[in-house]
């Protein structure tokens, strides 16, 4: 999917990371030497990013297996120090996992749109399934009579998006 060399230069990867960790998190990643371990305090000092933001970014990345840490215990004080290292070599796996989650949600929504007939209240804009509209005798709670709602455009867009994602993931 994505080559590791200059991975942070890829616009799609940048957009993905910004959604995940925000602009500050991306700045942290750009200034994090991937070859050495650093503490969160060192990273905060070097990047001038708030320590809590650095920690939130690192924990988010850790949750996606894009960062790892090693604990060191100071024998005199008993304090633990966490040394962090980036694992952007796992980025393709993280992207694939997130795409598969999104594909599952979109496929579910596609099935819902395909298997249901809809009615809409043109007064308040609420869309009801056929069963819900029938239970209300095709009169919205606001008192307006419902009309059939054609979801064909939405359904077509969902089908195209699902197909494109399946192609990208090699599931076709």
C-alpha cells in the first residue's frame, strides 16, 4: 500500500494521521527521529508541544501499533521512565484495519438502504422506514403526511464506495 521511505510525505498518509492525532501529532511525528528512543518529556521539549498532547499522541499511536515503549525503572527513586520509538513500518496494517472497519460499516449501511423502503416528512425532514411509517399511519409526529423517499442516489454512492474499498483491499 504505502512505501516506508518518506512515508510522511504521502498526502493520503498525512490525512490519515491528521484525523488520528491532529496537526500537533503530525508535527510530533515529523520531528521524531525514527532511529532512536525518546521520552515523552524529551519530545515535548524538542517540539515545544504540550506534554499532555505528546502523551495523547503517543498513546493513540501505541493503540494502532505505530509506536512502542520500553520502561526503565530508576533504582534509586523507583520512578518509571518510558522510552518511545515509532513503528511506522506497521502503518499499512493500521490503514488496512481501519479500512476494513469502515468497509464493514459502509456495507452494513448499504444493506440497510437496500433492504428498506423509506418515507419522509417534508415538513421536518425526518426519514422513516416503511414499518415505522406504517405504525404512524404515514403521518409524521408533527402531523404532516409522509411521502415516499427515493434513496436510489445514496444507495448507488454506497455501492460504488463499497466496491472501491473492496478493490483497494483486494477483496474482489
